[in-house]
C-alpha cells in the first residue's frame, strides 16, 4: 500500500507566524493538530509510504520553500508519523489560456499512478487531491484533470490490464475568525473559543466527481452499446454496499441493497453483448 497526495498551497497571511492559522482537523480516523498545514491529517491517516506533491506559484516557492518553512512545520506537526517524500511543482497563475492548459497538463500527469513523481516513489494504490487552498479556477482544473486522467486510464487498462487506483478529492472546510464554528453548533462563532480549539472537518467530495463517471458510463451504453464502464461502476457499488448489508440484521434488507445493483449489472452486460452478437431476444428482454 502507498499513497500519493496532491495538494495546493497558497501564500497564507502575514498575520500568523506560520502563515496559516493553526487549528485542529477532523479526519476519517480522528482529530489532528493544532497545525497550520491542512495536509497533516491526510498524511497521518494515509496507508503505507506517502508522497506529497505541493502545487504552488513562484511566490509560494519563495515564501514557503526558500526559507524551509513548510518542511520545518511539516516535520514538527507530523510528530511520530513518517515524513513523506515531498516535491514542489511550480505552476503558473493561470492568467492566460496557455497557462491554464499548462496547469491542466501538470495535474493530469500527477494523478497518473504509472508516472512516478519523485525518485524512489512506490507506485500509489490510492491518490488524494486536496483542493483546500486551490486558488480561483484551480479546483475546477483539478476535477477536470482527474476526470480526463481516469477516462484515459480506462482506455489504457483495456490494453495493459494495469490495476485501477482510486482518486479522492478532499477539502478542509476552514472558516475564518468571526464565522460560524464548524463543530460548535449553528449559533456558535469562532470568537467563542481559541483558534487551536476549533475543529475543522475535512470533506470528501469524491462522490461529486463520480457523477461524471456514471454519466459517461450510461452514455456509453445508451449511445454506443458499451457496458464495460457501467458494469465496473456497478460492481464497485456492490462491493461498497456489502459491508453495510452484512451489518443488517434483516436478510431481506441485504437483498434490497445488493440485489438491484447485481441485476442491473448483469442486464446491462447482456444487453451490450446482445448488440454485438445481434441477439434480438436479449435486446428485447434484458433492459
């Protein structure tokens, strides 16, 4: 197991010695911090060796890396967790069409598990793209690049049979001082507690990207008679549903959760096969 994290980094603010306000973050496995670096909980909870790719402008490089500030804070706040391999990728500001295409191409390469991003990197079995500090259109480019790379990878997988690698999108829902406190009730404010006591949730936005994959897969079936992408998504949904179904005491509930997915997957595959082999009965009865 190995994890690659691709994250954006901004300049931060001179109001804080650490450029960003130190707060605690709620990850999937617990609360981390306080820290000024929102990547710390993602690194701490990652499986296997971690590679961290930081995307930033020339100004970010001068502010965070020329002075070694970023690496110093990262070593300190990770505590006993192993230090990841770190690479800074300098990106343009995206002020022109050419610069925006350059950012897109860089992101496509960085979410490709078959392209090592640093010497000695273990091929990742999972990739996390953190858009918390994505500036202006950068989060949009990240989503577009992931969708493009996954589509391109599925085409390559058909030829090379290399294993798929899940890509997650993460966002730390930090709110500046004076706004509603993320984990302290709707009527609470940031002024109710010191910043280091604030707990910032990390949202998993991957499902919104999955909508594009489902739409593309359905389009492939309805317009071109291809069911492989849709069958793969349905099979993945079945696997995700099984742990939830297994915890259900009512066996009928298990069938309700898994049965429709399995039937739809088999019907779509049979329908697509019927189109290829011109089996008219299958075309009429399967869907």
